[in-house]
């Protein structure tokens, strides 16, 4: 079977999306990664270390949980992939474990990262503490306010958190600042990008590290139901790393319906949205060509979502390709809909989801399922960090 | 003859390339700034197209871009401002910007409009060389536009020679791996420029990033054909109402003994 969706070509393209659009100052670092990443991450030594840490430190495999009461509600079979039970509370650590082992193999001494909700920042600060490497996390000033507990966690783990004060003061700007820092400190620094975005080889590298999610889903579902594949896999998409991981091993299985859920903010047409495939056009941001929310003049638009982790004006090039080719279906959920889904899950299943994951949960309302379908939803993170948003919602 | 060839035939050293941001400090000050730069001794003008996410730029140029965008600057408006600029400006003028706004405008249309208005070349720091070779280089050539690649102290000799062979007009030597406007160790910069000179490249070399006054300009001119000043000049224009006077007092000390 030919691989059409899973991996990019030698220059990092998924169809017409991807590539490495970087200034020359970043060339040595990015080129080094391009040359070495596959060789390093496919070595036995790397795989052993990576798998051991995923097992003993992250707590993998994470359960594939059959959500009985939620299934009853929608008259079908719904399984939750419990990435919220990973150490640090979200899937982000799968990638940071992989990348820090890679950084060590490359001889790097310092780690930088960007973060939106703070989950990737915490996951990066965690693996830096674990390996004794210096860590600087760039975070939008606005996100530092709305995700204060994660800022405190990063600091307690020994990381320096630097506010990004330019532009919309959110994830996009934190990413700009991280890239600028990397330009200015190229020698001993590795940049751990948190999503399937950025110049080649980042989208592919991050997707490979996250692909453990679908690898587990596959055997867990078989164990539970005897079925080879789920009928649907549903995941939220900001940059798209948990979706890339949840889709990965089903990308070439045309019978599996893949559903990506974007943040519609206050409504797709409201002017306060982060629904990139609905609102975006082809453009270049953070080193790759993808779909991008922008003005007709090519200025990147400031997105909006209640969920800091989805508050990003682009999506990874793999997802842009899945969208354009029709391989995945892209839906969206608004701020209010995500809140509603979060409360529903909390009260039906006793699980408080992250606001990001709540977007994926909401679209159950918009889809028609058969009684014997097996639907897997990637519950990418837990909701502790979003308590203040949930408290505000309860006061309304 | 191309304007760059004419310039570098006549002047081999202390070539001064001045960067300014289109639409900064005011939306309609672009021509005024360019005229002031030419009148006060700039040999080349590098006109920056403002962008929301300028990755290679430090805080000063970022800020000037944000102000220009808030002023309402767009590529469409820039080409309106540049209509007939060749009646007043004789020095080579290049446009510097990021690929995304240019792609949204339409790459070929952009080249056609730039060329028709008398622009000499382009700098797009996030243009990958294989994209240039595959697609964009030919389009620029068809419109007689030079394209200038950047090299840094970390760029390998082999790659420097390749980027030099793809460039025309001049080669942009970034003084150290950094964003624009940060301070540099000038001894290291000299070593690097000396190394570049020893490669006997086909293009003249202009050094940029961290050149801010006479001392730093003269230092890079020992080995390079000239230098590029951006952030320091943008800072000098901040809050100034008399652009010509601000430009004159900025440039006078830099070019004083070079002629």
C-alpha cells in the first residue's frame, strides 16, 4: 500500500503543504535536524529509551476507556483515549520526551519551547528537569494570565518563562519569540516545537512521536471489540499534534473516518474564531506552507478561542493536506459548545476534560452514528488548568 | 546597464545600503524618507515591506512594521506610492519582505509591478533556495529583478558559493547569527568578512545586522564592499517630524570622511 498521507516527501511536503521556509540564520540547526532525525529516532538505542520513559515515566499505555453513559446518550459506542492520564496531564509529553532524547543525542545543552495553554510548556519543563537541561519557555502574555497555574508549574520545575508581548500576545507570538531566540542562540540550543507545525522536519518528527496514540488505540480496540479499526477517530486541532497522533496509523485506512475539530471561537463568521480550514487560505507561517488565517494582504490574523491550546491561526501541513484531499473531515465547535461538552462529560463520566478536548467531544452532537459504530475520541488533556473558565461558566 | 552594476563599477568600497520601512513613520512618508536617504548619501535603498510576523527582525524593525501596518500600509499602496519614483530617485532600490504577503499579492504580479515601477531587486529572507531554483528564480529573471540571498558566519563554504552563484546585485552577509538590531563582537565579524573575501565571490558583499554608526560601518568596510544599516536609522526616525533633518544628522557622521 502506498503511503499517501502519513509522511512528507524528502523536502518535507505533504501534497503542496509543508517545506522549510526559514531565514538563513536558522539553516544550520534545521538542516542538522533534517539530516539526522530519522537516523536517530529509528535507532534501537533511541527506541528503547523512548519506550521505557513512555511506559515508566509518562504512564503509557493510556487506557482506551469505553464511556458507557456517553455511549448511551448518543446511542452508539464511544471510546475515550485517555491522554489526559499522561504524566503532566496531556499528550504533549509524548513529543517532549522524544525531542529531548533527540536533543541530547545531538549534543544540545539548552532547550527552548513555545506554549499556548501551557501544557507543552509544562511537558517541556518536565523533561528538562528530568534530564538536567536549561529550559526557557516563551508564552504569550495573554496566555500567562489565563493559564496562571501552568506558569507556576513551569517555574516550580525550574524553567524560565518569558512573556511574548508582540502581536496578539498568544501562541503565534510565543512561537515567533522562540524562533527569534533560536536565531540569536543557535549553537547549543534545541527548539522543542509542541505541535505538528514549523519547518520540515518538525511536522513529521512530532507526528511520529505522537503516533504512539493511534498505535495503542489499534491494539486496545482490537482487544476490547475484536475490530481491526474504529469507524471514526475524532480529535481537536489547533496546530494538530494530538490529532496527528490519533489519526496516524489510520491515515492509510480509507474505511476509518477521521474528524478534526477546530475552535470556532464565538462563531466561524464572528471575527473571533480560530477555525483555520473554514477561514484560511494557503500561506506561510512559522517556516512551513499550510492553511493560514490571514488578510487579503497576507498579514496573519489574530485568532480567538476560549481554549489557549487551539488559539492558533494555522494548522500543521499534514492536516492542511488531509483537508484539501478530503481524507479528513473538518468540523468546528464554538467556545460555548466546548463548555457545554465539558460539563456533559464531567457529569456523565466523572471526567473533567481540557477545553481543547471538549471541542472534539462536542461534535458528537453534529454527527449521525450507527449503533454498532466504534468511535474513538482523543481526550488530549485534563481540565484542571481550565478551572477558572469552568467556574466562570458556572456563575453564568 | 543594471543600476547595481553601474554602482559597483564606480564604487568598490564604503557602499552604504540604508534600510527603511515602507509606511513608517507615516503612511505617506515612504517617498520622503527615500529622498532624504538619497540626498544624504545612501548608495542603495532597501525598502522593507511590513509584515505581521517578521521572524528575522529584532524589536526595532518589528515595531516599525507594526506602526506601518497600523498606518494602513499594504503592498498595493506601496506600488501606488512608488509610481514615478524613478523621476526622483536614481540609486538602486530593493524591496525586502517576507514571502507570505508577496505570495498573497501574487508572486509574478509582484515582480511585474516592482519591475515596472523601477525596482532593482528583492530580498526575501524566508525564500528557500530550492524553491528559488525550481520556480521563483526564473520569474524574477524574466522581470530583470536581482535576488539577494543572505549568508551567515555559520553558512558552510560550499553553501556560500552556491548562494552567491544564485544571487545577483550583491550578497548579504549577516554579521552574526542573530535577528536585526543586536550588538556584535566586531573582531569576530571581521574574521568572518575576511573569510568571505578570500572566497572571491562573484557578487560584491554588503554586511548587515548590528551596523549602527561610523565605527561599525567602517569596521565592516575593511573587508566588505559596504554595509547595511537598518534598526539604528529606524530608531533615529522615531518621533521625528522633520525626516530630512533627522536623516541628515544620522548619516552625516557615517559618511563624513569616506568620499
